[in-house]
C-alpha cells in the first residue's frame, strides 16, 4: 500500500510546474552577489542602499504613526494610495511638472518603485509588443517586459572617451540618434527611460530627452520614466522630467521611490504620476495583485513630503542636503579609485559610480571561451580575496551585448565616511601589493 502511494505521488510530481512566462528569466545576479557579499565582504559597495541612517524627521514621523492615537493607521487604507500621501505627492508634482494634478487619478502609491514598474509593464505591454530599453539598464526591466509577453529591444549608450586624457564622465556616454530612431517601429509600444541612470549615473540632457520625446510622439509610443534618483544630481546639474516636455504628459508615467528619496529603501514606498488614461490600467493591476502598501509607511512618507514641501528650495531641505553630502562621498570614491588606477567614470547623478578595471586584470586572469563575463569573475574574485563588494557592469546589459562591456564594475557610494575609508584602505593595500610583486 505504502509503496503504491509513494509511486503515484512521484508520478504526479513529474509534471512541469513552471509557468512558461518564467522561461529564461529564472537566473538573477542579485541572488548570487548579495549572498557573496554577505558571506565574504568586509566592505560592501555592491547593492544600492545607504548604510547611514534615514533622516530623523522621517523616522520620528514613523514612530508617531505607529504609537499615536490614530489606531486606524494599523488598518487597510485606500488601495491606490493613502489619501494624505497621494495629496502631498500631487501638490509636489504640480510644482515640478507645472500642471494641475488630481491626487485620486494622477497619482498611485506602490510597493516601491519596483512594483510601480511591474504595474506599468503588466498594464501597458501586450503579447508581441516591443519595448525599447536603453543600455546599461536597471536589470529588472528585461524580465518584467518578458513576463508581460513583450519583446525588449536594446539600444546602448555609446562611450566617447575624452581626448585630453581627463577622467570620463557619465555625460560622455550618449545615444546615437540614428541608432535610437532605427529601433522605433509600429510594433514599439513603449520606451523605458531611467534618468538619472543606474548604473552609470548619467543625467539625460534636455537635448537627449527632446530627441526621445520627438520619437515617442512621432511613433505614438509610451514612455515609462524611472526617476527614482530624481533628487540625487550633482555639480549644479538639473534633473529634467520628460513628462514636462511638449506632447509627453499624455504618454508618460513617471516613477519615484521614497526609498531613494529619503534614504529608507526598506520601507518600500514608491509611486507613479501620470495621466488617468494610463493610470487607470495600472490601478487594475495593482488592485488585483498587492492591493496596497503598508499604511504606516505611507503615513510617515506623507509627513516627510509635507516637511519638504514647506522647506522647498531652502538649504535645510533634505532634497538639498542629501545630494550635497553624496557629492562629497562621490568625490572621495573618485579620488580613491583614481589614486589606484581603477579609472572612475564620474557620475552626474545617482549614488552609483562605474569604474574601469583594465589595469587590474593581471590579478584575475581571463579564462578563454568561458560563459561567464570577465567582470563577473573579477567582482567575485574581489569579494572573496579583497573583501570588497561591487557589481559587474555586464549585469546591466542584454545577453547579446554583455560581452562588449566586461571591463567595468559598479560601486555604490551612499555609505558612511568610515565605510568609504575602509574601501580606500583595501584599494591602497592592493595597489601596494601589485607594485611590489
Ligand atoms: N529603479 C531603479 C533605477 C533602481 O535603481 C531601483 C532600486 N535599486 C528601483 C527602481 C527600485 O526602487 P524601490 O526600492 O523603491 O522599489
């Protein structure tokens, strides 16, 4: 009897369990690198999150929300966004976009920018649709397009190194206008824009955004604009919102993140701002998947924005202070890396920095005909042997283009001064060992 039972159970388990939409997207570099970093790294400049505290005004707002008199903050709130949060977001984005917004139809709160992206692809991309993705890209765009049944079409930013021997800047990575235009066709449903860009830190100029906007209008294409690093822009540069360009409001969804804005990535509060004609479909996906994001976190983020709205443009504003502090950290890391010959590409925005490892190749020999891109092997070797974690740049490229960009790794510099000093010590020691060998 027992034998018969186990036999039939086994037979049943041989049936395929994986849905077809997951084919080819089940490998994920973060799983591997986060594990490696936790196991081996002494200094983790890999994954993008601050190791310094979130601002006190925000954590205090959270504490007040948890223990205050309004016990309803422990219950469900409105599905598409806690009313105080959508209201303050609408007020802020009215200023930023220069148009009137209805908090109930033009704003939706999501579980981080991540879920906002997921809603966009599920709601707007159909089987057979093409979605243009600019490389290098935040890696989840590709599997999210595929899960929706769409086909990603990649167009790379092309590096033009300065001729005067100066360090490269993220601004030296540019789209080739003819190449970009060639990717648009009647099958194109949307383009994903990420400015400031993770991993390069590129802040797209008005001219570049104008070119993208023109093509979107010409081909009736939607724009999914991931602007989670909107406040992290350096050297007096300006972040321009593509939704504010002529003809773009009606075809753009703008995505943001309280995690990045207020240095609280674990809270997972994000949002989408856009026209009701697009957001109504995002609401359908959101309603039928997660329903809503933690009420307490939304309440605290609403209070954080309330503060920022009052202090808008003033020196005490967190939106002014955070980039100032991060610019200093960027400059430290640039100096450390440049000092040892790991050439940094100076980012105009975000808290990431990409560096050229060509001069360090002798430490980690190439394995010809390996399936694994060189920068993967290099980053793994560095974590295990030097205790320093970073992410290989090729992880931000499509399979077809990965092998053209294997000489770079990405560092996150949203870290305490002590963490950046410890990274500098590792790099200096490494350089000395190289010199003496
Ligand atoms: N977009 C980009 C470009 C990101 O870098 C990240 C986080 N690394 C996200 C979206 C996701 O943001 P959140 O943590 O708010 O989900």
